[in-house]
């Protein structure tokens, strides 16, 4: 009888440990889900302003346009953005190019507390000396955003 009682106590203890472990796992998973959801909302809100800044420029204030866009980028993409805009500067000034980007739609593709990917439908309205009036380019881009000091910054941009 004592032997059976020990077995019941051991099984009961194991059951409590397993149940406790499952409860902790569920609590952690729920917290991560909430953090991911919050990250998705925050990054989505930041993606619109970032897209407008990164994909817009005015030849009359080109350096200011680039400086504005630079506030929204980080990591390797910051270097890519600097190189791309440096290469673009002379042709933008020569053609007197003005490009204004507007987001027409956006959605979160994936979200974790550490990175959010956002799909954006972007219309770029452009004017220059080579075209009459204003032309619209409809683009699709996926931005990868990461948190940096409380703000969401673009670490990757992929045209699709």
C-alpha cells in the first residue's frame, strides 16, 4: 500500500509539473503573439511615412529629400539608400525631376517583435523636363522594418 501511494504521489507531481510547464508555455506564447500584433500595427503605421520619404525627391532640394529619407532607414539598407541616391542626384538635377510617392494600400505580411514585413502599393507621381505633365508609376514594395530606439526603421526594401 505504501508503494502504491508513492507511485500516486510521483504521478501527481509529474502531472503538476507538466501542467505548470504547459501553462507557462501558453502564457509566453500569448505574450509573444500580443507583442507581434503590436509590432505589426506600429510598423505598419511607420511604413507609410517611411515610404513617402524614401521614394520621393525634388531636384531643387535633393539633399534635403535624401536627408529626410535617411531618417527612416538603418543597417545595410542605409548604405544602399545612400549609394542609390548619390548615383541619382546628377540625373535628377539634370532632368529637373520631382518624384512624390504616395501609399495607396498597405498590409502586414509577417510580424514578430523583432521584425515586420509590410507590403505597400506605392504610386510615384513624377515630373521632369523629358515628359509632358505628370506620370504615375504604380509600384509594389515589401519593406522589412526593425525597431531601433523605439522607432521602426527600414532595413530592407524589395520591389515586387
